C-alpha cells in the first residue's frame, strides 16, 4: 500500500534561572501524541548564551522522543506478532 503521511514535531522550550526545559511532542494525526523531555542548565563559569541551552535541551528532548517512539514500535510489533521484539537504534 502506497501512502504519504505527515507527522509533525513541536518543541516547547522554557527557561528559568539558568535552567532550560524542552518538551518535544510528536503528532501523528491519529490523536496519538508521544512526548520526550530534555533539560539543560547553565554552568556558573560559562557565559550565559540562551540559544545554547535551548539547543541542548531540545536535542535531549528529541533523543528521548526517539527512544520512546522506538519503544512504542517495539510494543506494537510484540502485540501483532505475539513474539518478543528487540529493536535497536
């Protein structure tokens, strides 16, 4: 079956007192949503460059999202096949 699907990822970033938190949400269009979390903190000896904290927290959130999505796929395979699945990155 040929099909084209569009999934979107939104990343929400918040900063407070040298701490950055990012939430990456995957929207599949089927009322499914998977979210990953990422954090960064400013080292007191480093120059405060907010974009760097944003990038680190977002990268970590996307990495967490990727791990969670692979876990979801593993669960789906096991439910459909009735056998253990061992997906790796």
